[in-house]
C-alpha cells in the first residue's frame, strides 16, 4: 500500500491523462449525466470512453471490493480520488441508483451469487436500476405497501403496482419491496426482490412532473414470475434492508445541497444584473447570495465531517435524515436564487435562448427534492425523535 501523498500524485497524473477535456466541462443539461444501462445512448464518444476507463480502473465504485467491480480503495483513498476529481473538474463517469442505493444494500445483505451477478454490471454501467418502493397509499407510510408476492414452488408471483418510480421506463431491473405475508404485522411481512423489467407482466406508464418532464412512472405487475433466488436476505425480513437502503438514498439526495459542479450564483447574477464598483449591482440580491454561500459552505463541511465520522464508525444512525433535510432545503433555496439572479431569461419556458426554459424547469424540479426519498416533514419527525430524543406523536 502506498502512502496517501503518493497515491494523490498517482491519481492526479492518471486523471490528467485519462479524463478527456469534454468530461471536464460542467454538465450543461440532463443528457450530460451518464446513467448507463441496456437502453443508454452515449451523448458523445468522450462520455463512453470516460466511463470505460473509469470502470476498468474500478473507480466508478472505488471503495467496492475488486471482485465486484470496484478498486478496493480504503475510505481515505476514496476521499482523495473524489477530491482530485473535483479539483480537475472531472464529471462523474456514471450516475446510478445501482451505485448509490442497491450496491451498498447488496454488499451488506446479498448472497455471494447475487453480489457476483449484479455488482460488476452496476460498476460497468451495463444495467440500470429503478426503485420500486412507493405505492398509492404507501409513501411516507411505506410499510403499508400492498404489492403482493406469493411463493409458489421455487418462484414468486408478483401482482400490484408502484408509483413515482423514477426512470422506470428506462431501467433494466427493479429492486422492489413486496408483501409476502399479508397476515403479519405490516413491517414483518415485507420482502426485498430483484427482477428484470423485461419480465412478462411488467408495464410502465409515465407521469409528467411540474417541470414538464416525465422522468417517472407508475409501474404495474401482472402475474410477474420471479425466481426465488432473486430474493435478497430472508423472506419477510425485507424491511431492515429497505431502511438501510433508504439511508443511502437520503445521503445521495442530501448531497445535492453541497454539489459544487454548477456555476456560482454570483457569476449568474453578474450576467443578468451587472456590476457597480466591482460588486453586484443589486444590494439585496448580493446579501441573499452571500448568506446562501455561507450556509452552503457550512453544509459542505458538515457533510465532510459526517463522512469522516461514518468512516470512523461514529456517525449517528439517523444522520442521513438530517443531511437529507438540510441539503434539499438548501438546494431549493439555491434554485430560488438562481431564478432571481437569472433575470427575465429565467421566465422563458420555451425557446433557444433559454434552452427550453432550463432554469425555470430546474427550479420547478427542485420542489420535489423535499418530497423524494422521504419528505422534509418525515425527516423532521425522525430528527426530533431519534436525534433530539423528543417524545413521538
Ligand atoms: C421526483 C420524485 C421521484 C421519486 N422517485 C421515487 C422512486 O424512484 N421510487 C419510489 O419508490 N418512490 C419515489 N418517489 C416517491 C417518494 O418517496 C414519495 O413521494 C414520498 O415518500 C412521499 O410519499 P407520498 O408522495 O405518498 O406522500 P404522503 O405520504 O401521502 O404525504 C403527503 C404529505 O403529508 C405529510 N405527512 C405524511 N405523513 C406525515 C407524518 N407522519 N407527519 C407529518 N407529515 C406527514 C408529508 O410530509 C406530505 O407533505 C419519488 C417522488 C418524487 C417527488
């Protein structure tokens, strides 16, 4: 093992050599984020090559073991890699629910066969996953879910429906919560199943978001046959896996509050409002942006501290709720300021100049941040009960 300073130098040199210039530009739109999967069409040759090079190195999932497609890096080495990528402006080679959510759950709860089958394909961006949790009537109260999986011999027969399933129509496989014992107390009759979205009996219907886009769906299961071996963990004990996966989802969503890959608010505002004596002409906006930047900086440091505590095994188990709550509220605040700072262009919904209302649509999309992955109210309930120790209602 090399020391961290040497490792940093090696990482820096490798990234300099292998991260193509196009992949060092900030993403200009959704299409610049690579999601992989059987249906994925690369936006450019550079996007494809960047993914291939990083996957070959094991750096799409640097801290996963080598046998599952990772590079087996320590937590400290992983942090160095991320710091160097940020310093050089390298884009993420692969965005994926497989990496952020399913992977950590499989590493902990999957059996060897499941790990070897699914993790390397996630790491290489070959299979895209969606999350089948929410149902009509089972969102915040997720354990009320009704989708039924009946064990018949060595296979499950799945019937029911899911809702708000992000990218279900583009995903290849689904990780899905199903009820396997309708008579048990609600948390105790749930199992965690994996299956191919191309299975007979699976269909999807897109739902349009307020932003005018349609990245999520209602999903229907009609006598879908799933081999018993696709059950993760024990039957009727999926709730524990579901909760563990949710902490990773919340960390991922909360992380958007500390994202540093977008243009600075000051830069956006100067373009629209102009400067006076070397500072932003609008004093009110200037104050709001300064206050936001201070809070965003403090949040980035809090994220980093939470990461270090997690690495040391000292993080509070409910910290992801705190980060999810603050990170998403911060991102919504940022988007309000982007609207204010962008001038009249931000009001345009269609047209070339505004790239089809990019700002307005992103602002509207941000409204969902404090709903997806568990609402802000639910996170506040968890913080009140589990972190502050207040009595439950
Ligand atoms: C953009 C987006 C993408 C999503 N992607 C996915 C996905 O890929 N897969 C998936 O499974 N789900 C997904 N979801 C669903 C998401 O997890 C749910 O919307 C969320 O958990 C809230 O559930 P609900 O919509 O049923 O609202 P409800 O649970 O009906 O809540 C309605 C309102 O009541 C409040 N409320 C409910 N219970 C309480 C309580 N006990 N105390 C205080 N207030 C309460 C809520 O905060 C909310 O304001 C997505 C949602 C969005 C918006």
